[in-house]
């Protein structure tokens, strides 16, 4: 089943009827327990009646059903059967489309909380029409929700992949990641981050996919790149290990929700297919 999420922008107002509700308690999404499973709250304004909350935000509609978020008071007492759950913990417990909207809601609520005052003159800001921007009521400075682009880069060399480990990551290894600097293309960022973190050169950089990562405002952009030379030289300010792993001897990897894991899985599946094809043609 395909789902269609249509975004709404100010000054769109809440329509009458029932909505998918995404209330937040601090950084956590409030869901209800339905037969042991997490489910979104659904209904009209009566759903949050009796709770203290900031003005609701209309995010858009999913297959025609409005999706509404609001920040609950930090001291709100949740009704029986409601639970406040962190976005990371909620992964896999909601339909993918609803989970994506929960991430969007978290990002927008953060923007609402942090954009009330002008960064230039400290006067209050006002909402703009047609998007989520805010304009200073005194000096006219405008701002829009912040997005922080960051690249992910899987470096491969035949049957082996270069994985890195950061302090505090238990046994898990992942691919190289880093924020895009001002004035930098995504491809240049891949080259720079790989060079800075592990000291090697890469070539044939190809785009794999992207993922909003609302922790708190990142957009992950994933690449694969071929190893093109150089000895491993680890940036110990960021990493405590980096090593080549054979496709059949991978270490513990990031959780399935992450784009980094999907890139590693996609590379490993394609390498294993090529290895199998090579073996069968050898036998023939
Ligand atoms: Zn101002």
C-alpha cells in the first residue's frame, strides 16, 4: 500500500474532524498502547482535552487524515495507557510513514521552540505565510528551520570495506560520517572526511540515498566510494579504531533504522552476489 503525505504550511488551520496526534513530552513522542503495541493517538481536540499544551501544529495529511503535533507541558500527567517514547526507541514500532511524520514533528517543534527571538536584535519573531520561516518584528531578519547536511561514506576495496569505531560505541563499527562545511559540495565533503578521518584517498564516488535524521536536525546523504590509495592513518580526536573488514567477517553494525546500516547491507549483498556468480562461473 502506498501512502501519500501532503505537507501543510502556515497559515493552514486545523480542520474539523479527527487527526493523527503526535504530542511530545519533552523530546519523546506520546503514543497509546493498543494490544501491547504502540499506536498513534487518533481523534479530535478531545484527545488532548484536560492536558496543558502549546498551540497544535498542523503538519499535513496522510492519505487525507490530518496529522497534528503539539508540545505538552513537561509536568503533564499522561492518561493510563499512554506512553512517552524516544524517537529512536519508537523505530520499528510504528508504520514507516507515521514514523517519518513523527521525526518531522520533532524537528518542527524544535524549530518552534528555538525561533521565537531574532538572533540579530533579540526582538520577538512572527510566523511567515506559506512556509515555516519566521521574521523579526523589529529588524525584518528572516530565518527558516535549520537543516544540517551530513555525508555518510562507505569506502570499499574489492571484498573489503573500511569501517570505523568511535569511543563509546560498544562493539559497533560504522562507515565514515561528517557534516558538510560551508562552501563545500557533497562529493568534496566525502573526499575530505575520508581523508581527515582515516587518511586514504577515494575515487568513483556514487550517491546511494538519503535520510532525514531528526537528532536534532540532520539530513544524512549516503555515498559509496572506491579506495584509491594511501595507508590508514586514524584521526584519534574522532576515532579509536578503523579497519578493513571482509564482506564475510563484518563486525557488529549500526541498527537497521540507520542509512549507514542500509548502505553497508546493500554493499555486502552486492559483493556476496558477485562472489557467488564468480564461484558458479568457475565451477562451470
Ligand atoms: Zn531582529
